[in-house]
């Protein structure tokens, strides 16, 4: 690290990112992502909202116990029960932080909290003091700070710092701000709050107007030294500021920024793919930094320029963010050692030899169908295996589809439900539609299909297809995922996975106001 300031990267993929409709993660999935973030050298990992549900508490506790090199954070409203629950979840953390918040905008204080400004300050101060019982690293967020009055924002910032907050976060909760305006808010706080130098000023920007990254960078230029962001910009509504864009913008434009992150940016692409695979939110090809086309050149003029000198049309090196052609490619002749070694490099570990053997068997089965196995295939294979393990009630045993010109497609399948096999057949407008109808005739989930998305994991006609299915029932949204060389089978797997989640019946609750 140079003599430039350290820009703290606070990743909230596991908390705010999980609030994307259908993006809920299991405890083990959260741990996998947390380990990838640790390898990325993220400073702070916000693991979840412990009070939200028993499952969320367990996930935060598991991440806190297993992560050693990054600080682990738990979110809490400015309520004693929330803060105590967060403190319990973080008890085994090597380094823990409690992040407490309360709304500060006039509309939130009047309509949601039904509190007077003085009451809000009093509750914020009390929350910070209570959090200090558990850790000396306490963050306070002024929810909806982007629409708060600057005088009040200055007052509450000064009060919580005096109470012991070491980080004060200024969120643009609803994505309302524009860069010049938001940067001016940070500058005003630094200038007007007398004890501002005793805490790190942080920002957390939402992307409702597509300005989350721009607003975050404007804040950094005006003295913010922590940015809260997510992998792939995942998050509620239009999402959050994308970690990969923040990191590479600051790293690329060191002529403008007097700070830098400590990230190992070569881990960015691997982390992006892992999050995409687990959540089912695919990355669009033209996404900055991590999209498949981010370093592709179609124009002849561009291609000619890049061949002569890369910097004519590329401001970053693809290798610096984890894109590389020099990857080990596995095939059907690869052994267990090469398989285990490559998964270890990807941050995938197995709890037992039995799990490794099962994954290796899946790998061999895939290698018989597909000549070359790439990193993306391995990650999809492991994710697919975890989906099966996590959802035992309904399993796809076999599927046969028939589709020909001039005839109505039909599907015949066998499902195992709680261990008992049941057969079904149905016709549809296409083979996938027929398969879904056949599954639904057995499962009877009663859910409505909201999204069907197909993504090729790698290039080539033998590429695995990764399918995401989104179902809604009674206002609850779930995502199902499936991967296979046969896109119809992948689709059926995804629908079965989503049905398992619908049938499970429980889901993560988000207390009001968690969207900081």
C-alpha cells in the first residue's frame, strides 16, 4: 500500500444483496461467498441481519466463526433486541462490527417512525452505546440520509460519534441523489461536524437512477473513506453500487483519487461468477468489468488498435480483474488430484471425502458429455450439487421430451417426492413448457412463473446451460436454478429447485427499514 489513504471496502452482498427478490442464500452458500470475499481481501463483510430470522442468525454466526482475515458485520435496527441479537451472532468473530441504523429524513421520521427529531437522536445515541457493550467497532447509518436535512444530519452525526460510533454511514437509500449534490453532503459533514475526524465517513448508494457508482465515487472524492457495495451490484430494486466498478474506477484513476483499496482484484471475476451462480442473477454480457463482453472488441478499428497497443482501447488489463486465458482445462482423463486442486484454487472445499467423491463422480459424468471442463463448469457443478443437497423433498429422476415440426411437444417424467416416485406427462407450446406443466401436475405448487432465463456458462455448442426460474406464490418470490448440457433438463432442474423452495414454506423476513 502506498502513502495514499486506505479506502475501506464494505461488502453487503450477503445482507443487502440478499434482499433482491428470490436471492435468499442458505447458510453454507453465505459461507462460500464470504470465503471468496475474504480471498478478495474485502475489509468488512456484512453477513446479514441476525434478528430477521433464526436462519439469518445462524448464517451470520457461521460466517463470523469461519472468516479470519476480514471483519464480519451484523446489521441491527436501533433497538436493544436487535443489537443484542447481533452481538450474540458475532460472539466468535475474530473481528466483529455491529451496524445499527435509524431513519433521519423528514418523511421517514414522520410517516414511518412517527418520532420527533430529538427522539431519533436520543434513540440513535442509545443504540450506539448499547452496541459498544459488544464491540469497540460500531457503525451508525442515517437511513435515507440522501433526503435528510443537512443541519439535522450534522447534529445526529456529531451525537453518534460522541457516543462511540467509529464509522458513520450516509446512505442514499432510495437512489435519489446525483453526484455533485451527494459529494457536497459529504464535504459539508466533514466541514461542519466538529468531531468528524474521529470516525470514518461511509456511503451506501442505491442504483434507482443508475447513479450508485457515480454517487459513491463523488463521495470518495469529497472525503468518504468507506464504500458499501455488492458483487455485481446485487441488491433490492435496481441494486447497489457494484464493488468491482468502485474498485477498478479508483485503481484506474489514481490521478484523481488520493486513496486506494487493498483488494486483490484478480479475484473479482471468480467472486462475480460465484455470486451469480448461487443467487441465479446472471451478469449481462455488457456489464462493466465482469461482463462477458467487458474486454471483447468487435469493431475492426478497435481490434487493430488493441493489437498494436492494448491501451488504445483498454484502460484496464483483463488479467487484473481475473480474466485469463491461461487456465487449467480439465477433461475426462483428469484425476482426483487435479480436480481437487482446481476446486481449491476456486475456493471450493469439501467437508468430507464422501462429498469430494460425489462431486468427482458428477465431474466425470459431465466430462463424458463435454470435451473440456472450464472453471465456470466446475462452479456450476458444485452449485447444482448443493441445490440437490439443500432441497430433498422433490427430485427429478428422469425426463423424456418429444418436439417435432407440426406436432405439439410433450414431456414424460418421473419425480421422487419424499422418496416416492411418481410419473406424469403433459404437452405444451414447447418442450420446456411441456416439462414445466408435467412437473406442476405432480407437485401442485400453485405458483406463478415470473421469469425464465437461460445463460450459457461457457462458449461452444456443448456448453452447459444455466437456467433461472422465478416463481411467485402469495407475494413470496423464489428463484430456482439448474445446470446441464441439455437445456430442457437444466430447465426442469431449475423448476424443481424453485418448487422445493415454495414447498418449504419458510422464508427470510426483512424488518421494516432494513434497506439502508
